C-alpha cells in the first residue's frame, strides 16, 4: 500500500511543490486548500505516479476539521504549509482584523490539524511545519505575521516532545523571501505604502540577501521532504533556515 501524506496549503507555492515531490515518490497525498480551482491545478500539473486527492477546507475553520480525516487509518507525513501574510502596523486601520485572520490561519490552523491527526500519525512518522525567517526575527509592520510564525516554532518544540514516544519527528522550516504569489502580493502592498514599485521593492529585498535572489518554492519543498525522509530520523524539534543567506539566526 502506498504511503500517505497530508499537505495543507497545497493549492499553491510551497504546499503545491511538496505535493508534487511526494507524488513523484508515489505517495497518496491528501491535498488541503481553500479553493477547488487551485487544488485542481495542483492535481492536473502533478508530475509523478502518486495520487493527489484534493480536500477543500479552510484550516482556520475549527468546525471544518471535525471528522474531516475520520476515514484515514494512518498518515506517514504531515506538512503544514498553509499560511497567510498580511501587514498591519499599530497605527493602521484594520490592523486588528489582520491580527485575527493571521493568527487563525497560521497558528490555530496548525493546532487544529495536529489535534485531528494526532492518533492518525504512524509510528516513525514525520511532521514539518512551515514557519518563516520572521519566526526568529522581526520586521516593521509585520507584527501579526511575525508573532504567528514565532508561535508555530513553539508548537514544533512542544509537539516534538509529545510525539517522540512514537518516534514521530516534528520540525520547522524558516524560509526567507520565496518567489511565490504570496510574496509578490506582499511586495505590491509594500510598494503602495512606500510610494515605490514592486520591482523596486524586490530589488531592495534581493540586495539584502547574501545570494542576491529569492529562494524558490521547490527549494523549500526539497528541504521539507528531506526532513520528512527516513534519513532525517535523528532530527526533531529543530527549525531550519532556507533564505539564501538573508539571515543566520
């Protein structure tokens, strides 16, 4: 029987790349996302022999989790890649809404997923949570996002200890700037605040990166898949940077 993985945020970006890499390895993948259209694109562009099963669900919706995975007997790999990034300064109208939406998706969604999959995760299983460089650092205007990504690293450390008796490892990855739709939308917002262009904002961001480029979603997914492999069985409770040298914390 094929091994099984659950991937949230599978409709785009890092989550989609994780689903595709797992498909190449022949996994059955439960691909969780908020919209059917993006999930269908993930399915239709999958390169491998593995089966991708789309599941439309908002991870921030507590009620949606109840019974969603009841039919699964076991899960070998869980990848929590769902997330949103929105800016909200202390003096900005709507910042409270940004806080609530961001924490609901980025933190509550991870908590609910682990709760639902707790008794499904197989012995010697793997779980990887996508945090961020801002899970270790801070940036002006990103209070909600930064707090949420710090929080999930705390969950990684706690869950690594809770699941260790079953030899299940739990790790985090901390990307810097990744060339995704979400990052490009963030650059557009920043440009509107600064009175610049998205191209100028990207150039400034790249200039601050040691390798002078954004990392790709596939590069992040490849790191995640290593942490989800049998070779990484001795690693748990860790948070790995992948930022092109943007940060070393």
